[in-house]
């Protein structure tokens, strides 16, 4: 009975790790294939990245995390505008960065179960390498939350640095220098989107 009891959780962990690994591999390969296509216009590339971003990332959850305490105090109209602007700025920034690459290789190295105790969703940390040039890969760790057949990236670490935390720190700096509310961050995001 003990052998069965210990084998069942391990089997479930392996299952969600395998599925999370496939999710990341498929998403990365699709991004490389579609976003580095030089025949795409800038607008087409951004449209394709927006779809990948919405499909693969917990966009609203990341946006709320990045806004931090300013999210909690903001009225609904500001929250709605902030979410739209956050997505626009991320899409424009990263779609344009992808356009600089060509012929890149992506490789998953490992997957580790990071599911918190009593969590209703599984969490996997997927370690990967992105070869921008053959001899100097970029180390990327994807934090993937899953529940049933739904998989979403909740954070990405580039060379050990959390993109969500970095973005939150940057936004906090912007807000602390201006209005100390979400409205001041919205003004900055409008400026970035339109620049």
C-alpha cells in the first residue's frame, strides 16, 4: 500500500512536468518560427506575438503583480486601461526584439516540480537555453502554472533575474516619482506605447 501511495503522486508530478515541458517547447518554437519570419511586417509580427502572449501567459495576473499595491487602490476604469496598456507595451517591446533574431535554437534542459503544499494548481519550473549565437546561450527559467488542460506562464527568469519582479520594481520607481497612483503609471505606459 505504501508503494502505491508514493508512486501515485510521483506519477502525477511526472505527468504535469511532461505536459508543462511540451507546452513551453511548443510555445517557444512557434515564437521563433513565426516572429523571426522576415516577410512579416511589424504590425503582423506584433499581432502574432499578442496571440502567443495571450495564449501562453497569465497576462492579467502578471499585470496585477507588477502594479503591486497601486492596483488595489485604483478604480475599475483605471484598472481596465492599465491592463490594455500593459499588454500593448509588452507586445510592442518583445515582438520588436524577436525581429532581430534569425535561425535561433531553443532547448529544454530540465523540469522541476515546484507545486506548493495544498495548492489547487500544479507549478513547474522549466529550465531552458535559447541560443542567440551558438556558443553563448541565454539561460531561461519558465514558471508554469497548470490546472487540468490549462497552462499559463506566470514568470520568466532570464539568467536568474525575474522579469515580473524587475518590471514591478521599474514601475514602482516610475510611480513613486510622479503621482503615487495607477494613473501616473498609465500616463507612462501611454507614452511608451505611442513612442
